[in-house]
C-alpha cells in the first residue's frame, strides 16, 4: 500500500511539472492569438454588413427615382392643367369636376401597385391646395379630400416655385402620427413644378411612406445631419444624445461603424444635400454571427486539444513513475541481499545506477526524436494547406474567367443562358411574370469606324458598367449577349415595371453623354430597346421570350432607333 501511494505521488509530481512546462505556455499563447483573430474577423464582418446595408439603401434610392419618373409623367397631364384653371385653351377641354374625377382615376391606376404612395397634392403658384388624394389604409384606394393646411417647409415650396425647368425636390418629413397609434411614420415628400406653355402654373406633391417601401424599415434608425432623430417608437430630441460619439462619425461624411459596449451599428448617409434640403443618415444595428460562431468553435477546439494534452501528459507521468519504481525495487533488493550476505555489492549497485542513467538518456533521445518527427509532420501539413489554397484560388479564377465577359467584366452569354433557363423553370411553378430587356447600341459600327476599335471597346465597358449599376435587384441579371447587344433578365417583374426599368437604362446611357458624330438620331451614344414579358410555362421554351424581345428590338430599329418597344403592342414605342 505504501509503495502504491509513493508511486501515485511521484506520477502526480511529474504530471504537474509537465503541465507547467508544456500546457500553461500553450494556453497563454492561445489566449493571446485568439484576441487578434477575433479582432480581424470583427473588422471583416463589420465591413460586409456595411456593404449589405449600402446596397439596400441604393435600392431605396432607385425606387424613389422610379417614382420621380412616374410623377414627372402624371404631373403634366391635361387634367392637372384643368384643375389649375389652365386647360380651357386646350382642344377637348372639359369641366373641372369631370377633370378632377378623371385625374383621380388616372392617378389611382398609375399608383395602384405602389402602396407606399399615400398622399398626392396639387398646389397653385399661390401655394394653395387645389387637389388632394389620400390613400385609405384599409381599401388601399385613393379618395378625394379637402386639405386646408399643407405641412411642408415654406422654403422648400419657394425653391420648387423658382425652378426654371423640370426637376424634383425631395424632403423627409420629421414625424406624423400613425393611424394605428404606434409611434409615427417617416415620409419622403417629392415636389416638382407643373409647366404650361413654358410657364410654371403649379406644384405637384407626392408623399411616400418609407416604412412601407422598405421591408426592414422597422430596423432602421433615421437621423438628420444636425442630430434630429426620427424613430419608429418615439421621437427623440437629439440622436447624438441617444448614440454618443455619433456626431464625430457624421462629421466625416462617410459610411462607418458605431460601437458602444456590445452594440454595433452601421451608419450610411442616404442623401447629401442637392435636391434634398436635409443631410439624412440611416443606421441599423448588426449582429456579428460569424464572430460569435468562430469564438465558439475556437473554444471547443481548444478544450479538445487541452484535454488530449492532459491525457498524453498523464500517460507519460505514469510510465515514468512505473519505470522509477521498477528500477528502485531492483536496486533495493540487491542492496538488501548484499547486507545479509555481508558482501560488497555496491559496485553492482553502481552498475544499476549507470543503467538507470542510460534509461533516462534513451528516454530523452526518444522524446527528442518524437519532437523532431512532430515538427516535420506540422511542416508537411502546412505545405499541403498552402498547395490546397493555391489550387482553390486557381480554380476560382478559372471559373470567374469562364463566366464573365473578357471585355466588360459582366456575365457572358453562357451564364445568361444558364440563368434564364433556371429562372424560367422556377417561375413556371410560382406562376410569376418574367421580363426580358434586349438592348442594342445605335450605329455602333459607325462608332468603331469613326473613333477606332479601342474607343469602341472603352464605350462598351462604360455602357456595361452603367447598365449594371442601374439594375441592382438580387434576382435580376444583366449580360453581354454579343457585340454591342446586352440582355437583362427581370425576375418576378410585370410588363409595366419592365418598361420603367428599360426607360431607366436608356436614360442612364444618355446621361453618359458619350459623343457619337456618326449617329443619325443624336449627337451622343443612344440605345434601342425591346421589352417582352410572359408567365413561364414548362411546355414552352424560354427562347420564345428572348425571340419576342428581339422582335421588339427590331421594331425599335425600324421606327428610327433611340426608343423602347414592348412586344405585346409593337405599334407603340417610347
């Protein structure tokens, strides 16, 4: 019993010694390394969340731009001039009451798909309300209303009244009481002048409820550049009090990350002056899921390694203690026999000591060789990981080169064919409408002849980048179909919405103002566009939809180019 107790105590001492010289330094190194890894992962995920939030807000701006296009059209209809007492000189003039009823019907049909457009007003040049429509939240229908007090900044109305040409002003309203009593709603008010024979005769105003427009509106905090806070729960006097050090971030004027304890938020400037009188910022709280998962995995792996190390060290301690016990017993037995027989066996004892010393030398040699082998194994694993990473990078680059157009950097025809075939099958089951836009650069061959092929390549790159920046929805795809032709797939998009997107693409290219002296329709580069829409059917190939868009494009060219033609009514173009 005493020998067994001594054996256990010796093993415990060796185990504790090995823990201090082996496990403790490894644990300290792990804790120091973990902090650096977590910091780098946090920075990467914050940047990723910031980019996603910026993309969401870019889509919001694109939607508001589409509203401006619609408002620019309906604000110049004859019925609006009748309401402002300027339609009597027009042919086919009608009574003001009938004009109001017709205009109400036109606006109801024009905005029936946009639940977020809640109010429409027409003001005369004396800034008096002449016509108002209010959307009923239950029926989602517009009803005529008499508005005596118009809540808008006088300076904004005056700036709109002073416009010398067609333009828009965008103004966020601070707060309005919600119908359900839960806080307030954030309104973006769009104003544009109404012209008659080159003279301003009134102002068209439309209110957009951002909380309906943005699916994540309940998660977004809106703060003006001066600190004025717009919250979905309640109105706070100053956002800088709610979010300390936020003012310093706003002063930089660039998107950034705000941190306070465990809370992380991304903040992005939505409108920076221009036609918006306020400097408006949007913020959103983010959760670092990747960092949390990584910390959990690191801790679990570290625990496994530590337990395995403890097991190995305990086995080494037991083996060492057992060896010491065996040699000690043999030495003491020889010593006892020598004493009894009165023989001098100490030289033999010295031999046992030498053997014991040789055992430790062999043990040390074995441990050193094991350490060397472990080092070689780690080096081999490191080299294998490097080779695997290089191979993955090479495969990724090859895949990107095969899927992107070499000149413009956007998806090529092969990717387009694969994508439309896939989306055609998906929407055949959901019965949602699918739209295709076929774009062609007008007189591009003459452009190459006049400016040279290098300039033609540069023109293709600029137009591809312009079209790609205009089509931003995650389910949409723009690809170079060949030469100067581009194709756009709009998932779950009806024909009237596809026409709006096509007009946005055409306007965006014209705004580039690329000179083209060889064009017969403009001094700048323009687009001819064909649009086709259909509900996919598994019995019909997706190539029929592409053919329809191509036919519409051909009709646009036949009618003189620089226009948009819809397939279902080729006689009408835009």
